[in-house]
């Protein structure tokens, strides 16, 4: 089997270990003998987004988001074509915010989003910044899984029709909110850095399967030895009193 990943804005959008998500996807494919290719796509580079099984964008501070949003908007049609072609998309924090209608930063600047979904984000100094470890119960197409991560965002995301999960501890889409992220079966946006995938191998495999399913039928993944990963997750769950 073959999996093609495109890591967009790899040199600009990368906070709190986000690049580790790519490392985890790579390692879990190599360990199973899955042929994996990881390409990058920076600002102003010509890239054919619809060639890929998975697109990934990490998080970035307001400054980085302001720097590159026009480049991203210029690729809106290409992103829509990739979505029509069943590419799976993983978005962390700033990347997640970009797929909504807009983000208003803490100086009141409006950073236009792709507007692919109706959610929007507003920085709110008066409410408070969402910082710290977070645990949620995510619904991975019918399978409920506890997922842990680290969040650090001023942006409060409103009007999310289909969240990624329910907050067990932490903030999520808004300060002290009940729900975290966005997931519609093909696009997964989350505030969870940390990075997300090393402590959540179920999510990593779920994404690998989604990506492989674009070109392969009835994908089954060999089990891997995940003892260390689950221990790391348990440490956070225990610390957050969520076990
Ligand atoms: N700049 C955005 C915010 O603070 C995103 C930050 C991030 O990607 N961690 O809401």
C-alpha cells in the first residue's frame, strides 16, 4: 500500500511539537511496510494538492497566520478539489482556524479564512487564553476514544456544527467550553498540540486508514506495540483526574 502526505506550510506553521504528527504517521507506516511519501508545500510554491491522500497544516501564532493566509486563500479551489477527491485533512490550531470564515486577532485585525465551514474564531482577551493539558472524548466514526493534548490559544472558535469531541478536562473551542475541535468525517481540526498523535496512536491509525482508503479498499492495519504510547497518555489522564 502507498500513502502520500502533503505537509503544508511546514516551515511556518509548527507550534508545540506539531511536526511530531508527521513523524508519527511516517513511523507507523514504515513499521507496517506501508510505502509513505511526505512532501512539503511552502508559500508561493506550486503544489498539486489533489495528488495527496492526507493534507496536514500545523498551528501558528497570529503573526504567521497573517503572513500566509493570502497564499492559502489562493489555493481555495485546489483544496476544494482535494476534498472532492477524498483527501483527508488534519489541521492543528491556527490551521484549524483557517478553514472557518475568519479569525479576528487580539488587535482586531481580520484574517479571512477559507470559509469552507461556518465556524469562526475571535481572540478574546477578556475571556482568557486557553492554555494547558486537555483531555477529550472523541468520536472516531462511532468509536469513542479518550484523546489528550496540549492547547494554547487566544482564539475562541464559535458556531462549530460538528465538534471533534467532548471536553473532559481543559478548554476546547472556547474558554471552559464543553466541545473541542471540528470533525466531519474527512476534515479534522483540533486545538490539540503536544503534538497530537504520539500519545494518541488510535487517532494516528485512524488517520492513516482514512488516507489509505482513498485508493485502497477494505484497509486493515497490522497492530503495533503501543505500550509506551498508552502509558504516556495515562500519565496525562491521571494528572487531569480523568481516568
Ligand atoms: N493564533 C491563534 C490563537 O492564539 C492560533 C495559535 C495556535 O496555533 N496555537 O488562537
